[in-house]
C-alpha cells in the first residue's frame, strides 16, 4: 500500500525529494517535508497558487510510484523543483502583483505540461474533458487538436494514448494555458489604464483646488444675480471702488451694473474654500453614482478588480465635472443658467454636475462589462455576444 506523510510546516512548502512516493511512506533524513503547509498569505490568488503547488507535488509523487508512468529524464525533477521555487517565491513574497501573477501562473502551467508528458495514460485521459472545455474557449470547434481529443473521449473503450496523441495533448494544454494568461493580461492592462487615468484626473483636481486656495480670485465660483455677488460660501452686495452699494437699475437690455464692477466684486469676494467645496460635493455625488453603477457590473475571479478601478475613476471625474460645469454656467454657456441666486443653488448644481459624470463614464462601464463578460466565454459565445450588440444595417 502506498502511503504519504503530510506534515504541517509554518512558512514553507518544502522541496520534493528523490524518494517521493515510496511504499513505506518514509522521508529522507534532513530533507524538507514533501507536502508542507505555508502560513496564510494576503490574497486569494496567492493561496490558490500555493494549493496548486501542493496538488502538483502529490501528483508527481503518485507518478513516480506508478510503474506504468514514464521514467523521469535526467534533470527533469530539478527543472520541476525550479518551477515550484519560482512560483512559491512569487506567491509568498511581497512584490508587484502583475509580475507575480504572471510568474505563478506560467511556472505552474509549465509543471502541468511536464506532468502530462510523464504521467500514465489513465491520468492523461482524466485531464482530457477539462482540457477540451478550455480549448473550445479559444479555437474553432473543427480545430485538429479538439477533434482528436473528442475522438479519444468518444471511443467505446479507453484507447491507448500514443506518443503522437500525447504530444498533441501537451501542445493543446500549452495553447490553452497561454491564451488564459493572455486574457488575464488584457484584464490587467485595462485596469492599469483605468487607474492611470484616475490618477491623472486626481492630480488635476488636487492641483486645481490648491491653486484656487492660493489664488481664489483667479477662478471665482461666483454669480451675479441682480445687486448681489453669490459665491459658494458667501453672498454680498455689489459695491463700487469706494465700497458704496451699486443700485441695480435696469433698462431694456438688462442690469445697468458695469461688467467691470461685477468682475471686480467677484474676485474680491471669492474665498479659498469655494472651489474646494464644489469639488468635494462633486466627488461625493460621483461616489453615489459609482455605487449605483456597480450593481450592473459582475465581479471577477481574477486577481484584478475592474469594478474598484471604475469607482476610483468616477471620483475625480465628478469633482472636475462639478467645477467645469459651474465655470461654463458662469460664462453663460448655458442660456438662462448664468445667474444662480443663492449659495445653496451653487451646491445643488455641484451635486447634479458631479453625478452627471456618469454620462461620460458610462461608455467605460460598458467596455468594462464587455471585458468581464468575455473572460471565460467560448469562441462561439463571444461571437454571438458581439453580434448581438452590433447595430443592424438599415433596410429599405
């Protein structure tokens, strides 16, 4: 009877030894245990990588103990150990997530390929259904590799796997693993694009608020309804150069107060907090919009969370949208909305404008949803999904 010793060792998975899988369950003196258990890591993908290493160690031990398995070539065990060491180091040590994810997945995929080359036919046959399902995600159904795997699986009795079949299966597994990593890489690049854009907009919003705090008169968030100057944090009368109130007599063309007097009073009354408060209100409104939009986006099992990146993008966008929208209103870009009467109206419009960033970012939301939906779909499902959203040509 074949037995294996499982030992809990804090902090390390240990190295396999040449005598793995011996019938008496013995281990080599002084060597690290074959199946140690590492301490808890900081991310699910790291735990999954370590669990996969332990599973592969067990499979290799079984293969070495199986007389029908292929003999390990010289240096093969050292190569597999090197793959495990590289994957374990990336999974347990703090490092850049993108490089660590790629190292763990690529090295463990290489071990899986080696196991398929060495394992007995029964093990290889058991891996074929899952391999076929992964292959159908990336290649047409009439691909020669898929057809041959289907023939092996549909045979009345389990067929012998020839050297040609094994090489084809190994090539299919390698192709499926590469395409899976490419899908994860595309998710990573899209998330980095979102975070990079969010960082640039955040720097712009902070710089704008800082500049307004130092020079509030340069970008006054103020309006002039009648005889008053209404800013985000104050309301004052329009005065002349001698601090005397100017009467807002009217003519057929509107107010008789000179534009120069209005502009001078706006710059004098502007506060260093006006623009910062508008940005804060717009940011809060954008946060509410982000929380609302997330209900339409499903999560992901990959190490990269697109919903989080989308939410971070919306926050500075809302802050800037609130400020720029009020500046456009002050410049009479929107007819009939050039003069807000109270500070409360300015804050209210900041809320509305901050929330309205959803009109700009909804296209990004749609793109993110498409990226998430396509992850894990078969080639045929992606084709049908893309055809469903494409506009149909007009008919006469």
